[in-house]
C-alpha cells in the first residue's frame, strides 16, 4: 500500500512509515493492525497528555511483564481472553449453530502431556491434607448419547491456589490428569478440593490491578479440555458454588451453566467404594459435545503452552 506524502499530516506520515504502509515488504494484515494500534495509542497519548515519565513507566512495565511471563495472565485479568469467548459465542449464535457445554477461558497455567488413563485417575499425590474430592460425570453428544473415547484433560490448583509446574514445590503433573471415557462416556477422578487462585502479589499483573482498584482473585475452579474424534474441542472450567469470588472472578470466567454444587458425602459405604474411607466432597459435572463440521475444530487453538 502506498500513501501520497503531500496529503498527510506529520503524524499520519510518521504512522504510515512506522507501520510499514509505504513498504512493499512485510505482511499486509499485520501492517494494517499495527497502524490502527499505533494511531489509537497516539490518540490516547494526546487525549490524556501522557507525560514522558508515564510513557517510559509503561514501556518498562512491558519489560516487567515479559520477565515475569505474566502477559497471558494480564490478558485474562483485563477481560480480553473472555472477550474472545464472547466473540466466539456471538458467531455461533449468529450462524444458528448448536451449542453444547459453554466454553470459557483456558487461562495461562495449562501443562500438556499429563498422565493418561482410562475412566479413572487419582490426581493428587497424597502430600496435602486437603479435603478429598470425587469429581465425575459423563460426556455425551447433543442427543444425550455417550461419547466413548473422549479425552477429559483436567487441571486445577492445590489448597494454596497454586498450580504444579508453576509452583515448583508440587510434584510433576500434580493435580493434572487426562482421563479417557469408556463406552458409557463416563469419567471419574479422585483429587483434593481446589482453593481459589490469586495473582502473584508482587507481580506486574497485580501491580496494574492495584492501580485499577481491582483484586486479582478467582473462585475455586477446575479446568477442562474435552475432546473426541468427530466433535468440536471444548475448553471450559467449572466453578465451585459457595465461593466468595464466584461472581467476582478477576478473569471473568464464571458462567451460570458452569457452576457445580459441591456435595458433602458422609456415607461410609460410598466412601469405601471409592477407596477414600473418609467424609469427602463430591462434584458432578457432565459435558455435552457438538459434532465438528469443519477440519481443525476437533483441536484446541494453537497458543504457546508448557510442554507443547
Ligand atoms: Fe485456573
């Protein structure tokens, strides 16, 4: 794209050149997006009369964000990851497509390659004195028929709200498992009841949230990828009902259809059948998958992930 320099203001000329609009090289879509971003940024600088000190504070903040690897956490905290879900929902609704279990954000703390087993897994290593949790459910299609061979990839925080790998004090793949459903579409795991996550208090995400007068907490939740051949990949989470942050999630992931009611089990016989042998919490959640119509829909979106 070429631009006539005689018809441009000094700022327009600067932005056209800096975003490569005068060049035959580069990527046209990327150039157009950069041009819009830079124009919006300059407009913001002008509107708020941003000082040099404020500008360099912001530039340094980007360095801090990168050093602490918190850019994806900030994207969730600013609601941008949720905005992607809103757009995906809108597109499905506009196209009149069937919707199964609603999607919600992946967040930045997934680790690929968790141990895989059939129908059942124990997720915790027994090192924490947390409340045992029996989490189970069924994967079905829109007609309610069981989906056999679905992979239910589950990850959640420990009793301090920390995730293994990112919290090096936990064992490898602690509270991360993949379970393949049987012919009945069912999955079950034994784990411990997760606690809510909070942003690292000394990190750049929390620093920014403080300036907005916002907290960086999430309600107790469990993440899922649910996938099966012939079905659209599902990225979702369940939130545990009763948590103080249920409707005040800093990452905007809570959805009405994704709230699970924890049930206290005191029945000795049931506890014995589950090999738990003590009172525990039961959480039940079923998933409905939608048949895929296009190539690629069976797979999760590409993004940088640990071990992937
Ligand atoms: Fe999480």
